[in-house]
C-alpha cells in the first residue's frame, strides 16, 4: 500500500513557521516586561545627545504591593450584579 503523505516538502516550512511564531511571542513578552526600563534609558540617552543638563529621567520605584500575591478568591465578586461592590 502506498503512503498518501509522500510529499513532505511543506513539513520543514511549517516547523520553521511555528519556531518563528514562538520566538515572536517570546520577544513581545520580553519587550513588554522591560518597556519602562528601556523607555527610561532611551530618554536619558536622548537627553545626553541633545546636551540637556536638566537632569536624568528617574526609574520607577517598585512598591511592595507590586509583588502582592494575586489569586482568584474575588474573581466572581460583582459578576451577577456589576453595580454590587466587591466588599459585600
């Protein structure tokens, strides 16, 4: 019995496209993660190139609540009645 999938030329292309798509998603994630730091460093570089001596752009300070554990304990609060407060 002959193999119906004898033409396997497109297999390499599909694997390559999947790899490129995964790398794109990873790159977008890293850029979003480092966006504020990159923006601040770029602003400082532009000020330095322009000869602006008024000061440097400040990096954003990380607060303790930025590391607060998030869970789904209050996920459905207000789902039935959107006007209901989450403290009820």
